[in-house]
C-alpha cells in the first residue's frame, strides 16, 4: 500500500500571475514544459478570487477574464484582501484536494512562497494537510525588498522554511533580486536559472532533469496523518 502511495502523481495546486487566469497559466506551462514532464504531476489550476479591474495589455494572445489573488497599492507596500484570498484558497484546497504541493507564477508565486510559513505558524491553511513542497516561478518575499507584508504573513519567513522548494529565476527578469532574496528564506532550495525574463520558462534538457529529480525526491516524503492533528 505504501509503495502505491509513493507511485501516485503528486497533486499540485497551480496559482497564476497577476492579471491572468487558470487557463492562461495552463497554456504557459504547456508552451514551455514538455508534455512528459507535466504528466508527472497531477496539476489543478485555480482562478484567483478577484476579477482584475485594471486593463491588461500583456495578454493580447490570451482572452479575459483576468484575475488576481490580492490587491496592492502602486508601490506594493500595502496589501489588501489577503485574508479573503487565503480563505478562498483554503476552501478550494478542501474541495479539490488533498494537495501535495503548490506551484505559483509571479503574484501566484509570492502567495505560494508564504503558504508553508503561515501553516507552520498556524495562522492560515489549518484545515488542509501540510504542504509537502512548493514550485516557485518568478517569486518574491512578503516584507522583502519590494513588497509590503500582510498581517497574516508577518511571521511566515521569521525562520527558515523547511518545506522543499524549487525556484525558477529568469536571468533577464527586472525583479531578479526579489527572487534571489526569496531563495534565501528556504532551507536547501533547488534553483534553476533560465535565460529569459519575467515569464514561465522554456526548459532545456538540464533543467528538465533537475525538475524530474525534485519530483522524485518529494514523492518520497512521508507525511503524518492529517486532520485535527495538525491544528
């Protein structure tokens, strides 16, 4: 029975970028990652809880509606509607889970990166199993170089995050310093640099091998029985 459990595909909740959607992130991954790699994961794509109010010019090839996970002011120092965001994510994790890991891109990655720490502090996501791993594409740290910090995430990075993490960093991304700062918050992070900007990367053979190794490693993580025991 245990061997069967290890052979199951890890179920992964996928969180899109700001002004995007579940369908757009799915297309972005399909365009950049080979099918045989995507098939190693059971990917579930979720729309953000808030319809984007601003006009978005970056998605000419994709159709609306566009969503966001939370709102912020122009300099990103004030974060709004974060508690509602977490309640929405948790409700969907209960509905479509249980999930083994979370994948996020850009704004979705900022949220993803904070989730294990908030679970550890028992301030959010207490009704769902402990997150076994995160995959972060172009992420950043709440309370870091550029972003403010919502109250619920105030202690998310107070100590190193032990949750296994795989980070994708674009060498031409204007926010590369934010991404490298975030990497330093995790214990033993796996980092893949790619020669592109702020986008879902096109993976080369070496990167694909690194991703496969990471997936094989996290598949072997044994978690305690979940439920009220982790509250």
